[in-house]
C-alpha cells in the first residue's frame, strides 16, 4: 500500500526544512548531498562553473520563507556575476 497522507506531509516538511537549510548555507557540497539524498537529478557531466551557485541563488528568490535580506544577498550575487534575475 502507499504512504499515508500524514507520512507524505512529514516527508515534504523534512525535505523543505533540509532544502532551506542548504540554500541558506550556500554550501555547494551540502547542495550535492541534498541532491543525492533526495534523488534530485544533476548534470551527468558535472556542473559548469558557477551554475550550482546560480541555481541556489535563484531558488532562494522563489521561496517565501527566505527573508528580504537573504533575497537581497542573492540578487546582489547574481548581478555581480552578470546573471539574469529571471527564473523562467
């Protein structure tokens, strides 16, 4: 049988908590660990320079739980690295 709805909710809460902790840290090795643990696909040939950081900063801009100060740090980093703030 499938997981109960409560179990699924607990799993989602656990993932969101861990994801947010990793994104707050901006630690690339913790990000890699998160991807492995939660089976998140990553580039087969490895990450291009800065691509992992770009992804983490853009993700921070989309998550409501991140403060405006945290988002400002990410916007600044993206602008300093000549990256679009667009997440589409």
